[in-house]
């Protein structure tokens, strides 16, 4: 078994939290339906422009439908252990 295969196998068995909650903060795995919140966040206070410097993906979300598509893709990546993106 190659080291790449071993690495992939280990990822499958990681027991990751999908939600971290404190008194003042909730960080959770994106889920279907979270697109509206993501879109709202990007639209507020010129956030899309500020994020462009650090997160090019933020500029791809121009419409509510784009946000929902992005959220579903991130949720699938989390389940498949490809990326572990969470939202605040």
C-alpha cells in the first residue's frame, strides 16, 4: 500500500466534530440550506471584496443559488474527507 493510499485510508476513519459551540460562538459543518446565510454574509459590509484577497472562492458566489451550490459542495467534501470547511 502506498503512502498516499494509507493517508486516504486514515482520513476515512477520522472522527471529526461537525459542530463546535461556546457561549458566544457556533462553528459548524456546512449543510444543505446554509447557502442563504453564506450569501447574506458575503453581501454584508462589502465582505466579498475583503475576502477576495484571501479566499478567491468568495468572488464566485454572485447569486443565492451559487451560495447554495457552494455549501452543498463543501458539505460533500467534508463527508468525503477532501476538505474540512466550516461556517461561523
